[in-house]
């Protein structure tokens, strides 16, 4: 790995944009993501900027149990994100459907069936610290050596 | 004074200000120990009362599994919502989460399960399936035959003269095996959960 590549890796891991998409949650996890922006947890001190525009995003936070209204739209959002990209499932709903995944409900959990998920954060809702840890743990591995692994 | 350029230059040349500017750190991401996490075993022996599974509001979050030579509850992350009800409902204190157990001990609170057996005699055919399926009955009277007849007075329920009779409702453990085995759906078990607070005397703490 040459010096330029090493600098690129370092800089990329410290400058990522996050978009979040709510595919039918109860808003509990949305509020926890919002708490990450607040001064107590302060997601921007890690160089993470929540922009909520898939065209500019590197990390997509998926929140919610995948209601039928999202059947075509979530894939569209995922395709709009330029490579390298990664999706993180926030909360129980995108992992298992949790309380909403009962008989005669219309949710189509897990979200893993529809888009590739790199990290899952369990909890109902997960704490802001856990959300931050998940984003921080994926950023180093995903964005490192991108040109070499995808020529 | 605040408008003076020199005042600003002196202010930013202060040693404390430069130190704070270069080396300021935000608080590390630590979870305080009193936060409710996923329930963890305390090391006490699980008596297989299954109250944790009965009280759990999230589907598929907790299972009591036979692990080698003992029973042990297992929490499934991604299903568990960290409500802590299993910690409160367990009569043996097998699980812990945050400071739930300390709070319960200090305030003398507990969750009590009781079970009621309701039988619809219009639907009941007196076949005795429930009596023979019941695991508590089997432990008390292993000789109970297929008709559900028993000469033992200690059983939960038995068939007398073609009708089901409940003798000891208090021995029911709420497993609902009888409900599953009933061909007509005549028997129903009600699981009743009560919050209970016992006054704690000052001297006992």
C-alpha cells in the first residue's frame, strides 16, 4: 500500500455522509438517530455528516420493519447511492420485524432480504452510543483500498 | 473592549485557550452500568418456571433451552426490546439487567403469576386428554390411564362420572399443554400477572 492510498483510506474513513431512511418504524429509532446529532453524542466530531441525500451518501441507515409501500422504493434509494456504500440496520425492526412481525401483519422483515446489510444494531430502540459504534466499525473496513479491490 | 483587535489577539494567545482548542476531548462513548442492557445470567439455577417466556412482550425474544445438564434462558438479540420484564418475573433471580434487581429488593416489588383453569362443560366431552397430557398430573399420579381417571386426590384435575373436575387449581404451572391436547377447545388456561408490593420495614434492609 503506497502512501497516497494510505492517506486516502485515512481521510475517507473520517469524512462520511450518512442518509437515513425510515421504512415503517415507530419513530423511536429515528429519535435515537436524531440524538446522535445532538451535542451530547455529537456525530460530527467523527467526521460523519448526516445529509439525508442518497446521491451523496456513503452509509445508509435503514430504520423500520419494511412496510409494503417501500417495496420498490428502498431498492431505488439503494441504487442511487454511489459506490462504495454500506447499509446499517438500526433497531430490531429491520433485523427481525420484532413486535410488528406478527400473524396477519403486512411487514416484510428482515430488510436483509431486500438490500445487503453490513451491520445490525439490535435494540428497541438502540442507544445512540450503539448506533455510533456501528457506523464507526463499518467505515474503516468498507472504504479502505476501494480502488484496489474494485479496479 | 470587546471590539479591540488587540484584546482578541491577547485572548486567543492565552495558554488555557490554546490548550483547550488543541486538546479538547468530548466524553467517551460509555454506557452507564445502571442502563438496562440485554438480560444477563446472574449464575443462579434456572428452575424452569418459564415465567420469563410468559411475560415477554416481544415475539421470539427469550427461550429457555436445555444447555448440557441445566436449563438456561437465552436472549435473542434483534428480538429483545430490553424491557426487563423477564428479570422482574423470574422467581429465582436468574437474570439481571441494569439495577432492576436492586430496585425490586429496595422497594419490595415483585410480579406474581397465577393460573386459572376454565372449562366449558358444553364443549367438554370428558375424554380425559387434558388430564393425561398435564405434566404435573403425570408427576403426581404416573398410573393415570387414558380416560383421565385417577384415585389420587392430589392431581390438578381428573374425570369423574364422565365430567372433568378441577381439584387443585393452584398446582397449575400455566404450560397450556392441556389446551393443545383438547380436541374441542373446551379447556382454557388464563395466565394472570399481578404486580405486588410488600412493604419493606426499615430494620430489614
